[in-house]
């Protein structure tokens, strides 16, 4: 199954999120990431949805999304040149003997140290999804105590 990144501009109204998410769940697709945010217009929000599926079903979902009254525009960012970002907070085990290594990894990825305790360090990183994935994998050997990702945001590049 392929990963798709779909942007849905919607009217900022009660219940729109539930209707949009319902189209995916009705087809048995789990949404990997869902980010909803304000836009340059107060009455419009944008949803960035990351989902895995096959071409045929995702194409049907996009067509059905376009039929919803509150949907203004659906854009498939999957194969378009885009700027994409995420933020992750990761709390890792950090005994004194490993702190220097963890700090070095953080510097390489331009991480912010969000919190330090006697037993752990919480790091924050923003960047492209692949960068976030790589950072997480490099921290796994230290023991990830807690992890939270914001979900992806995506804007199509101007040509």
C-alpha cells in the first residue's frame, strides 16, 4: 500500500472534521496523520491527511470528499513538489553515561532540549517527515519513554 498526502480546504464549521474522517473510516482506512489548522482566511480551515491505501480507493475517497458541501478544495500532494513539516517531542532515557551522545544527536538534528530530568531528556525536532523518522530511529537504542508527533502539514511549492 502506498502513502498518500491529501489536503482538504473546508469551511470552518462544526462537524466537518467528523464527516471528512468518516469517509476514510467507512472504507476501512486508518488515518496515519491528521492535522487541522487555520488558514489565511478566518472562515476556512485546512486538513492535511496522511493515509495508506491503493490508487483506486483513494481516488474514490477524493471524489467523495469533493461532493461534501463544506469541502472547498481537495488536493493530492502525494506526487507534487511540496514543502512538508512535522514536529516531534521525544522523551528518552538519559543516564549520565549516555547524555553526551544524546546531546550530540540532538545537535545534528537541530533539536531543542525541551526538558531535562535526572533520568530522561525530552527533545523537540521540526522538519521533513523523513528527518523525523531518522531521528526517532537513532534514539530508539536509548529507550524512548514517550513520543508524540504533531502530524504533517504540507504546502504545494509555487512553480
